[in-house]
């Protein structure tokens, strides 16, 4: 009775085994690279997106806090102390924000906000030295506030877009890693098949050598 199995040839089988092992090593290396990039993206989302966003919302809150100080307090010591405390707090937050990673567009938008905020503070300083509320100065202060607020709102929107881009890139890396894991599983299965073929080859040779001994 003829053997229904095809006897595996040793050299091609070993070459196939070597190729599969190399592919498995390469796939594992690429997977590690993707996980490293994913880790960098996650760190960037926290350090360069979430933290800066919290700083911007803090500035937004304090900017409105300055605006809500009653004009009736102009000239009073309490008014001056309130403004100084808020401006000192904003300066600290701004320093923390500038220490984070900023894209070219974010740096440009931040520069516009800083210029507008300086003008807003200059208008406030003119009110501080006065003894009574000045309508023209109050209107200028209102105008500078809305300008600074607009730049800050645009900066927050830009932060959100950059965060969304990082999220999409991270999802793409995760999807690629899943596909790569399937590829690795397939390579392991192929490796098992080749190992079984080599095992059969070894047994066939043993049987063949045994027959020669008996003969």
C-alpha cells in the first residue's frame, strides 16, 4: 500500500523554517516599535494635550474673573490687590503652559493671545490709577477683554484638534498592532506545521535506517 503522505525534503523544510523564524522576529520587532510609538502618543496626549488644555481653561476662568470685578471698586486698595493676585496667578499658569510642547500654529496663536492680554492688562492698569470709573477706559477694557478671550478660545479649539489627531493616530497604531498579532499567530501555526514535518522526516529516517540494520 502506498504511503498517502508525501515525504518531506530536509533542505527546503529547513529553509522554510528559517524564513518563518525571521518573519516572526521581524514581526515582533515591528510590533515593539508600534507599542513604543503608542506609548509616546499616550504620554503626549497627557503631557502635551490634557495638561495644556487644563492650563488654558484655568486662564479662561481667571480672565473672566478679572472682568467680573466691579468697576465701582476702581481706585480702592481691594481692587488693586484683587487684580494683582489674579495677574500673578495667570503669570504662573502661563509659564507652565509655555513649558509644554506647542506646535507652530499653537505658538503663533499663543503669541496673539499674549499681545492681546498685555493690552487688556494695560487698560486695567489705567483704571487702577484712576479714582473713579472712566467710561471710555471701561469700553476699551471691554474691547480688549473680548479680543483676548477670542484668541484664547481659538487656542483651546486648536488644542482640541491636535488632541483629536493624536487620538486618531493612536487608534491607527492599535489597529495595526491587532493585525500584526494575527500575523504572528499565523506564523506560529506555520512554524508548528514545519516542526511537525521535520518530526515526521526524523521518524521516517529512523525507520529507514532500522530496516537497513535488520537487512
